[in-house]
C-alpha cells in the first residue's frame, strides 16, 4: 500500500483519473480565458466551454478545495494556478525527445508545450542524416548519448517517437538517465521499474475507437415517399467492454491521484491514452 503524503494545504485528497483528465481540459479553457483578459467565469460558462455538465465541473473542482463564490463565479487566475499545482505543472518540466522523424519534428516545434509548463531541452536520433541538424533551435544529438544527456539536462519527462525496434533501448536509456515519466507514441509495452510512470499514445487505437463510435452513430434517413418495405430486423452492433485507461499518471506536489488498487504489473502500468 502506498503511504499517503499530505498535500501542501495539509488536506489529502484522492483525485480520480477521470477527473484528472477533465482538470487538464479546464486548464486549457482557463488559459484561453486568461489570454483574452477574462477575470471571472461562471461554472456554467466554464462547463460549457469544456464540454461537461456544470454539476460534474463543480464536483471535479471540489477536489481542489474551496473555489469560487456563489452567484459570482471563479477567479480565472486563481483557479488556473490551483489546477496547475494539482497537476504538478507549477514545478515546470524539462522534456527530452527521442526520434526526430516527421512526428518528432512536429512535437519539437509545437509551441503549446512551453505555454503549459513543458520545456523541450533535448532532441535525439540515430540517423546520421539528422544528428547535428537544428530543429526549432535545438541541435539533434545521437541517441547513444541519451542517458548521460538526461542527467546533464535535468530532464523530467522523456518522449519516445522512434520506430518500434528502438523503443525498448530508448526507454532503458531514459530510465538510466533518471527520467521517471515517459510518454511513448509506440504500441509496444515497456518493461520499466515500478517508480517510472508511462503513458502510451497509440494513434491506430484512437482511430479504431473513432471508427467504432462512428459505426454506432450511422443511421439511414427514412424516405417518406418510398413504399413501405418490410425487412428483417438489422442486427445491432455489439458494444465492446468500456475502454479504460490503465496508465499511471505522474506524481505532483498537489492532491494525490487515485491509483489502481489491484497489484500492478507490466500490462496495467502501460495503457493507451484514451480519455475516460
């Protein structure tokens, strides 16, 4: 059993992972509002912008302690800071990325990371044609130096965007370099120590989920001018078991995130990132 540590406020709150996902969405909306100069937002306005019900939003925010004033709303800057603290973003993160192909270059050049507390500090690849080149102000280094560079750069998050045959070697180097949070864009299941947090983004799985949802929503419009034809009932698609995210989220100095109470193994510690 994991020993519970008190949060900075002195009150230990266990946050469900589904709530953590929605908190990230609320933070994105609050950042947009702050950029637009909005000072106060009502629960209804914030819920609508985030695509959730106002009751669910209020329940999610209750994990952060007292928020808002009845009849007035939420202070945008204050609520934004509280969510950043809960997600551990107030500490800032230094990110290294292995695999500077098309996907890697797109990730390296994405400006949204810096605005949300993630600073890209190192790029790595094994292709001689890429090593030594400049990508968005960073010089690509050889992946053989990854473990040593992670310690030099004080990296806290490692992103893997390499071909599948290099994923395990890269993960080992990240762990050897002291990185405890890994985001992988490969479907390969990583065998990492217990203390290392892993999230997997399998784009093919995400598209398969979209395909499934689309097939359920397909309906044929009725033709009121055509003669009525009696046909056999069409078989309904069988819904698969509910999709759950089994990956563990990184620790923060804010409220603790609820984990899986069952024993953890390599299959439950490396899940595809699918929003609950």
